């Protein structure tokens, strides 16, 4: 290790040590700035204290990022100042490897090394020598991890299932006859994915909330759950659903796959709404994330059936007749 003097100018004063790692090795310049703990004083010479400590063996430090911390500054010996104008002090720093290995105890809570600091005043001729504990300059740590950004990554990785659509009647719906609607209940549970970076991880959880149905004829409805399946083997009178839709017109004339207007169908779409929340581990955070949606569309033919229309018409007429008769009777009485 070659010690190189660096003249001290105005303001913070950098000093440098030229270190040779071995024969033919590259030269490393380490900027050194005086500061912190001093060893025992054995005498004085000039404005600074003189400390005699074990001899330097000229080796190089094996500690992390050998060299003083960049934040330690001084314009003269022992971190003092030399007044206005050019700084007259010229200082040499020599690392005391023997003392680091088995000599003095560490001089501070931060990892570092002991140095002999010799300074000479070019104007007055005064000289000072002291020993200082100088902390290693730590490498810049990684940027802090944003747990919500991890949560968004996790949400983007979610593979949510698309709904499987079921209707009854299953072949073609009938005008004025309610059509049962439901999706497979197998997807009706939470889905989660986690993402991590270093010690921080975040988990996004998507939960199905509702199913919205767009019926293709301009109408639609929202259902709170997947719907109730229709069971053909059971009596109709014993079954009910809160998710059904009644078409008011036929789908004839709507677009069809074969181009035949009589085969026209409404495009029925079921869309599942997923609410998404997130939690974090290794960092503070949690809350909600953007809502997600999955959907499936299917063509549904709607036919006109005379018997259904006549029954509906008779029900309307019966209601009107009953109302008229009741009104007439009440008036006669």
C-alpha cells in the first residue's frame, strides 16, 4: 500500500490512499476523510495531538469497502478548520492492519479500520500524528420495495376462470316464458397470487361478487351469486330461482351463424365481477386493488310459441274480466 499525500483546499478535504492488492494488481485509490474516535495520547506537537500506536504492516484491509465514510469531513488535523484562505495542512493516512487484527478494539459501532493520520502545516511547519477509527463507506443499498406495486404484479398474474353459462330451456328460450340463468358454481371462491422482492411480499386475493347478464335484446339483470341450477329430474313446482329473464320478443331476424334470419340469436353475456384486496408481509400495506371481470358469451335463440302467447293472453283477459265482474257486482250491490 502506497500512501499518497493530498493537499487540502477550501471546504471538505479529500485525501487518497493508493492501494496495491498484490504483485501486478490494479491500483485502487481510496478517498479518506478524517473524523471520529482517537486513540490514547502520548504527546503533542503542533495544534493536534500525537498518538503513537502499533506499526503499520503496509497491508490492505479485508473489511467491506475499505476506506472512510464519505460523510466524514475535516479541513485540518482532527477534523478542525484552518481559517479563511487555502488550507495549509497536508495529511497522510496509513491503515493499521495489525491493530485491526489483534490490537485496539473497534473505535465505533460502524465497521471500519484504524488509521495513522500524519498532518503537516506548510506554513508553520507544525506536524501532528494521531490514530483515528474511520468507518467503511457502505455500499448503497437497494431501493425500497413498494408493496402495493408487488400487489399489482400479483393481481396481473391472477388467472381467473371464465364463467360457464347455463340456461333453461336449454335448446331455445320462449317468448313470455322465464329463462333460468346460472353459471357453474365451481368458480365461486377466492383466487390468490403472491409476488415478492427480497424480504417483502404481497398477496392479491380476488373474490367473486356478482354476475351481470346482458341478454342481447337490450335488457339484462344482475344476480348476487352464480344462480340456482334447474334440475330436470325434480318437479318444477318444487324449484325456484332469483335469477331468471323473460324475453319479450323473438330473436328471428337477428344475426345467425348460417345467415338464415329464422335462425337468428341473441348474444347473451354473463360477466363475473371480482373484488380484489391485498395484504403485505415484510412491509406495511394492504387495501383494495382495481376490480377485475371475466365473461362468457353464447348465442341464444328465442322462439315464438302460440300456446304460450295464448295462455299469457288468456291470463291477461281473465284478470281483466275478473276485475270488470267484481266492479259490476259491487256497483249492483
